[in-house]
């Protein structure tokens, strides 16, 4: 039913299995048509995006249209991943939404300084989280107009 | 012959006698003067000894003061460190507590939705209670966070019309005010004050919403008043609500203290703790007076001086401004301090060789 360009390709960078469950379910309940890839730490995220390590096969790691990035991650934390993405000329135009339970001033400032497109606190209440996921995906996936070569693969 | 004139001889004799007396008198005077001089000298010596004594006493006091100042500064530093550690701890703990809470809430919801048919009415109710409690715990954690954040974040002190803050608060509480038919009276002309606008709005919001919340009267009346106290602004918020027993006058400002039963009143009981912290950040004070059944009056003060709120002004500057001391006094005190510093140093050097 949905056309190919209406499917939002999302890369979720999240180490907590509960959060993965919850985000998947929230996407489902928000009725967002999506393709979801999940990576479990900061290094894996960069491997995925740069087609390195386990992700040398391009078909296993397509360029996402939206990155949902947690901050507290093993190996490389979310802010470092964000910095690396925004410094990479091939990746810097992919919208990155920091999705975290933290609302530390320090995290917020560092995220914006490193070029995040949005900073959102994960609500505790599940229904509220569904709302957040819905709005974020629709805004970044459908409503927002990207830089012309930003979405090209 | 004239030479043998006995009269002339007598005249000389008299003259010599009077000269002798004069001489004696002068001698006596010199003698007295010398005695006086010696007395004065002694007096001077005593005064010099006194002065030396005072100087030593001053030196001792100065040394004591320096020492107390050092101790105080050290204690202040320890306190600040402990406070910071506590704030950081609260901050980290609250974040770590929130994560499992999200999971509890989400999985409860999944069970409610996915096992709708299998759940009895009771089972569903239990799960709803789990969710209600995660919501409550979330609020508690958020209040903890808010309190720890208050100190971490700096303040923006600007000049604000108090009246504007009240208008903002009335707007935010519009629903409760209409629903309970609350009358809000602004008793005095409210001044322009230096404060952190957002936070002071929070203070009025908390106090006024409490005044509405803890009110069982048919016609709740809230009075907002002001008193100019020289260096301080003093505000009060008076209600005709349920009042507070004297034994709770201090306790209500402690975190998570609620005097009512949990079911009776919404909220976590952190509001007044936040209010007190905000007032403290402004270098002011807050307290309550109340009679159970008749109502409560919350008073708070805030310094008028911007630099005093920011804690940037030294006591000397304030004394100078209020003309309690002159520039000269300060200059002299500083010179004396330096001189004493030199003397101390000299004495120590002397002892060393």
C-alpha cells in the first residue's frame, strides 16, 4: 500500500533490550510505516553507517533516513557517535534525533554543539512515548524537506 | 662723700635680696617644670606601653581572624564539595531510576493490551495500579531532579515587575481559580524587583496554588501583600484555608513532606522545598505563620540589591554604600594591615637570626 519513498528507514542506536522492545512497539502503535535497523553500541553504529566491520555488505546497511540515537551507549557514547556522523561528509545530512531518558544540561548542550537535529526525552509513560515516536518519524520522515543530495544513496 | 652714703648701700642690699628671691622663685619654677616634665614623660611612657599592648592585641585579633577565616573557607569548601557531590548523586540516581520505570510502565501496558481477553477485571485493575504508581514515582524522581538542577543551573537576575509575575501565575491557575471561585486580592502596590523571572514565577505559582489547594472554605480568599523593609523586599501570601499547626512550620519546607492523606491532595510534597531553595538562591528567607482552621500566611524576603542577590558584593562595599564607613577608614585599615604585616614579618625575621 505504501510507496517506497513513504517508508521511513530508521537506524535505532540503543543498547537496552527493553528500550528496543518498547521502541519497536511504539513504532507499530504509531502506525509509522518503517524499516528499522538496530545497532547495540556506538562503534556498531559507525560501522553500520560507514560500511565497515560486520557491515561491509552494502545491502545489510543501507543509508537511513533517520537516526534515533541514545546517549548512554557502550564503547562509544551517543555524543561521540553524533560528532563522527556530523563530521563525515557522506553522513552529515542524515537527521539525528537524540532520544534519551537523560535531560542533563550538559548532554543537551553537547548534543546541539555536535550538530544534532533534535533532542527528545523519552517519556516514562508508554502512550506518551508512542506520541513522540509518531511525531518524530512523521516530521523527519515525511514533513521535513531535506538537502537535495542528503537523501541520495 | 657720696661713696660712704649708707642709703645707697641699703638700696643695693634690698635689690640683691629681691634678685635672690627672684632667682629662688625661678629655680623653684624650673624645678616644678622638671617634675611636671617627668610626670608627663611617665604618662607618655605609659601611653606608649598601652599602645604597644593594643597593637599586640590587634595583631592577635588579626591573626585569630585570619585563622578563623581560613577555617571558615576550608569548611565552606568542604560543604560545597559535599553539596556538589550530593547534587550529582541525586542527578545520576534519578536518571538511572527512570529507565526501569519506563520498562515497567510499557510492559504493564503491553499485558493490558495483549492479554485483554485473559485478564479478569481484578487483574486489569492491578496492572492499572502498577501504572499509576510508576506515574507517581516518575513525579517524585522529577521533583528530585528539579531540586538538584536548581543549584546546578545559574540564575539570570533581571529587573521584573512583580505584578507581571502574578498575572502570569493567575493565567496558569485560571482553571482552578474559576472552579473554586477563588478571589485574589493584591493588597499593596507591588514593586519592581531583581530576580530570576522564571524561578520567582515558580515561587508565586507554588504558594498561590497551595493556597487554593489547601482551602476548604466556600469562598477562598488569597491576599498578596508587600512591605518595604529597607534593604529587603518582603512579600506575603495570605489565605483563609485549612492552616498549619505550629509544629509543622519548619517541616513543610522539607522534601516530600505532606501533611494531608495521600488520597486527599495531589502532588508529591516537593513544592515548598523547591520554593525555599529558589528563595535561598536569591539570598532571601521564607517562613510561615498560621492558625489551623483560619488560614496561613507565607512570608518571603528578597534583597533589593542585584549584586547582593548574586553574592558578588563584599561587606565593605555595602558598609561604604550605607555611609557606615568612609573611603578613608578603609584606606587606613588597609594601611594598618600592611604595616602590621611588615612588623610581623620583621619580628619573624629577627627571631630567625
